[in-house]
């Protein structure tokens, strides 16, 4: 879901004249070449994403159990009513939002600090960057297992380290959510810092030197020079991470299997579709999840004016 | 950008390889007409399969595929593949409670009357009942399973209960373990093992999770049997144990292996668990994580009762071998199952994996009696074991129970059975989510 585009700009789409704009030969060639290059990928994308999306929309209107194909019945928007009137949906929506806000906020702060370290490091730059990026290179399931073992009350080291005895981290909602958030933050902060580093690298040193000459303190330089100039990069990083975090599944599946009220919306979709094989109901949950993700993306782009062109290097 | 020669050639080459692999992927999943794809749930099944293939003299060989470790994971994988009519599956290992769901959906090939006769002769009642659905045999029982009460002999005097002297109740055990300052381990984790516990308690109290006849009803007409005195007493026992000092740390997240490690700990006292633990103690002794004389202190008895005057209904588990409806080689698969599930295979399987045979005769084998001193208890338990509810919608049933009865320490005997029952019926009729 990271294909949201900023509104196109430039003469070709300028508002006033609706008549066809005559293209130069060169422009036409370029356009044709563009289609030629991107066309196959575009067709492949439509085939592998468009069809499942439409199929999910269609299926979401049926009461359809995979083990009972004969009992398939059209229920219109019935599945959506079931979902939206069930307290479980709203509870899991709350848990998902909480995890998203907490992890993305923590990742932003930590990611920014790490980006600064990577940007300013004078020695061992490559080694440092590699070290910081290692967690991101680890498969989520593996990292979730690692953290689950670390927090385990029988063989984990966390309890020993903090003198917590036999405290069962996965035995309560809040403590279980803490472990999930810790695992998520550890895993994806490097991604955040990588995006922020790109933004940081775009700030000309002249700005900072000028600020220094004018007597700005380090904090003032961060607040008045670095942050304003990085706004676009920060918003893009936040957008990408929020969309990812909202769909969290792996860590929770491994660490709590959804017990203790730690289930998220992706889990709800998984349980209806895969465990219960209620394909219709599960598709409806997935459609709602997709709509929520689109709303988040639109909110970032429209309300917070996130400029994705900056990330594509167009400016 | 101008492409250099080399990358272009490389790209063409890789495209060809990709294309070729797609073609072969479509054509050659069989790997030969005598190769049977066998989905196993336990690593020890592979050794048995290797022996059978060798003994067949080339009549068949196996392509072994391992199912996920957890019962739910195994079910999901089989369900997904069978629903997609995967023709590459021949023999599948099915956990008995899931069999009805698969059979009802038409995913399994029914055994013929003659085959049924063959695969049920000498099989203990428990494993046989759970391999049959609507009077048809859908699985050849490979092993049966039942839980026992395990205890440390050294704590009995202080606890004031003696399971070796006669049947004991859950209440006596909770009280005794608390008095002796030891733990009573059970499986409070929210997965299939919680369902096993709830079912055993409700059945021991004389009730059943689903009202009788549920197996032939459409999902939205199935009625739950939890909102009853049996449901209430089961809930009370679960809650009492979970909040008592006898509950091991992390009770609400403890599965079978956590229970075993709680039992092995210095304050371990009692545990309900499957007989595999006996073989697992050996492994732990060999590893050095348990003292060599640990097993001398371990005793076993029948599953605890809910009410002193009523027989307990021990949990029933096991594994059956079924043939996929979509298999191209059902006859060869039957032939292979004749070896995979025969007495020799069941004995080998019991020796290596510690899972009890389904055939009564295996329990009379001197070698087995030597390795499993509790063989008689297991055999009796298998015969008396109460299967989990038989339902074509078992996934919904177990999911609802796991949601309603977890975490055990916050259950309310006055409310949980009613709420659980409502959830179960609402989920089955597609009105609620789990």
C-alpha cells in the first residue's frame, strides 16, 4: 500500500485547457518508451493485486465456509454489519492503534538519534551503518522468537537481568503488549533511521554552518534548521511505518498467539479466514483493514501534506 | 541506459530458468507413480515410513512432508491444501478432533467396509471411536493418547493425598499441593490444550460441550451444553487452580512442555499430561538436566475426578492416517497404511516418540511393558477416554471455547459458562467473531 502518489504537477496536467496538448516527437517517444518499460510491470501488478482485491470484495458479501462450499449464501453487507457491531472488532482496532502509535513514536525518536549518529560518524561509518541495520535484516518471525525467548519466564534472560523472578510477561495484556512493542521497535527502528538519514543528508552543511556562525546552540540548530528541512522525509518515514505497523501480525502470532487481548485487526482477519475458514467474513475484515490503511495514507498525504515526490528524488 | 552484453545474457538465462522451472513445477509434482506424498505430524513417523518403504520391495516410496508442530497449525495447513484440492497429497496425518471437519467437507476418502474391518481389528475403543464419523471409518488409528495424573512420590505425605491408593479429585489435589507448597501443573495456554482441559472437566462432571446430535446439524442449529451445572463446576475448578498458590508461574501461558518443566522443578508436585513425558524424562536425564534417579520419584494414576463418586473422563488424543480424496493413488496409499499403522510400526512409534499405540496387543509386548511401566493405566485410560466434541465445525467450537475460558484466573463460575455458551452459538451462526 505504499504506492500513494502526490498529485501530478507540471504543464501536462495544468488546469485550464481541456483540449489535447500537442506533444513534441520527443515527448511522445518518451511517453511510449515509458509505457513500454513500465507496461509489463503494470500488467503484472494488476494481475496479481487487482484480481485478489476484487475477488476479496466479492467474497466479502457471502456467508461462505470453505469446508461447506454447498452452503454458500449471498448476504450483501451482512458480514460488515456483523464485524462493525462486534465489540471484538473495536477492541482490536484499539489495540492495533495503540501499538501503531507507541511503536511509530518510539521509532521516530530512536530512528532520528540513530540517523544523526550515522550521519555524523567520522570513523567506521560503514561498519556502524551495517550494525544499525542488522535488526532490519532479520526476518520478523525470527526476531519475534528471539524476543519471546528473552522474555520467557522459564529460560529468558530479561527477568534475571531486572530481578523480576518468575514474572510472566505474556500472562497479562499490558506486559504482553510491552514485549510486542519492544520487539517491533527493535526490529524496525533501523528502517526509520534509514529514511531519516536520507532526509538528513539533503540538508546543505551551509545552513548549519550559518546557524552556528549566528550563535545558534545545538538544540536550536536541530529545532530551527534540521527539523524544518527534514519535514518531508519525516512525514514519508512516518507514513511508511504507520502503514506497516497498522498491519502488525507476525510478532503477536509468535509471542502471544493473540492471547491476553493482544490480537490486532490482521489477527482478526487471520482467525476468520485461516482458522475458521469463513472466507466471506474474513474477506470483509480484510477489506475493512485495507480501507483503514487507505484512510491513513490519504490522511498523511492530504492532511499532513506529505510530499512523496521528495522521496523519489524529484526535487 | 545502454545495457552491456553480459547482464543481458544473464537476464535471458535467468528468464529461461524461471520459465523452465514454472513448466516443470506444473508437470512433475508426482516424482514417480509409486511415490506417495505423506504428511507427517511427528518426526518419528519418518523412521517408520523409511522401514515400510524398504519392506515394500519398491512397491511404494514416500515423499515425506512435515506438518507444523502445533495441532492448530497442522489443521490449518491440511485444511488449506485440501480445500484447494491439492492432488499432490496422498496420506495425511489427522488429529482426531479435526477429522469430522475434513470428512464432512469431502476432503477424505472413506475406508471401504473391508478396509474398515482390517484397520479396526484389535484397536482400543477410544482411538477407534474418534476415527469414525457418521458410521464410516475415515482414519486408520496410528496412535491413541490420553492424559494421566503424574505425581512426585516424595510430596504425597505432606500433601495428604495419595493417588496410588485410589482416585483423587481436583479439589483434593489443589488443596494438597497448596498445603505441601508444590505445584499442580495443567495446560492453561490458549490453544488446543486448553480445549482438551475444558472438555475433560466438563465431561468428567457429566456434561458435554455440545448437546448430543450436534454432528448432524447445520452450524446455526448447533446448541452448546456449557450453561449447565457441569459447565459451572468445570469453570470453578479451572479458576480455583489458576488462582491458588499451587498454580505454576505463567499458568495462563503454559502448554504441555511448560507443565513438564514445572513438574521437573524443585517445587514440582503434580501434573496432568500425556504419556510422552515419560520418554521425555529419559531424554532430560540423558542430557543431564535431571538427576539420574528422577524417575524413581515419579508416580502415575488415572486422570483426576471432578466428583469423588464419578469416574473421570480422561482427555483423548492421538493421530490417524487418512487418505486425501484428491489423491491419484488411493489404493497404493491403503497398501502403505497397512504397514505404516501395523503393530510393528505402532510399537516402534511408541518406543521412539513415547506415544501410546492404538492396538491393544502392543501393550502386552514385553519390551513395551518394560519401557512403559504404566502401560496398563494408559490402556485403561485409552478405553475410557472421552473425545472432544465431534463436529464438522470443530474449528469454531474450539476457537470459541479457547476465547471464553481464557485466562483461567479470571473465569467466573456464575457467568463464564453462560457467556461461553452464547459465544459458541453466536460464532457458529456467524453472528460473532473470534
